[in-house]
């Protein structure tokens, strides 16, 4: 997994509460066995019209101003629903590295760290401010510094965020569960020699 220290990117809004994992990646696309290729189906039922080909012009992320976005903002309880790990796979494959919301479903939140995505919890007021700034500025960018736990923009915004130190180190060092285990490879090998 790639280490995450800092990230700057265009912000895309999904202005909805209780965005569940079936909305993030609908069940009909879960047949793939790789972790890649899911981004094209992200928010599929919202991004596309019923024919599955034409983009829905009313869905926020389809607006040209959000092309190339890599920071996603949304409302409370993002990632609720079933526990499918495909949801963060789709978010990452689409190009998002940071997801900001007032709250996340626990399993989705944990799965983000395991896949190199930084989920940031901010207050509803702070998130509302980000929605307003995103709407007011074409190509609005946020700069996320994980080392110092701070978010800034090019207009003087500065927001500090809190994050469990263990999870922060996970991302800073680019460790998933396997990478974390392999840090103790010498102890594992010594134990196997004794057994």
C-alpha cells in the first residue's frame, strides 16, 4: 500500500445523508475478483441515467468542474449499509484519496484505512462550510496534511482534525494488515523455528 503523508486535490460533493455501500457500489458489480475496476461503477445509479450509458446531468459529480477530483465530501453516516469492502475499492479506483464527512459507518471507516484512503470526521458545521466553498469556487482544492493533521485551502482555511494515532501511522507508513504483520517477520520466523 502506498504511504499517505499529504494530498492536494479538487473537491467533489455528494450532498446526501446516509450514503450506503449499495449506493457507493451496487451489488450487481461485485462479481470481480480483483480490487481494481470498480471505480467506473462508483455511485452508478446516481451517476448514470436508466440506460446505464448516459451520465445524469443532475448528479453533482458529473459536472465538469469536478473532473479529476480526489477529495470527496458528504454528509452524516457515510458508508452505512452492508460491510462490503468493495465500497472503498470503488472510491479509491475512481481516484478519491480523502473522504470527509461528519460521521462514517464503522466498518466502512475501518476499511478505508486498510485500503489507503483517509476518512476525516469533521463537525457538521465544518462540512457545511466545505460544501459552500466547493459550490462557490470552480476547481476548489483542499490540501490535507496527515503528518500535522490539518486541512487547508488556497483562501486561508485551516481546519485541524483528530485521528487515532495507530490509524494515522498505518497510513503514514503505507501499511495494511499484511504489511503490519510483516513488520514482525523475524519474530514469526523465530517462533516457527521453535515449533
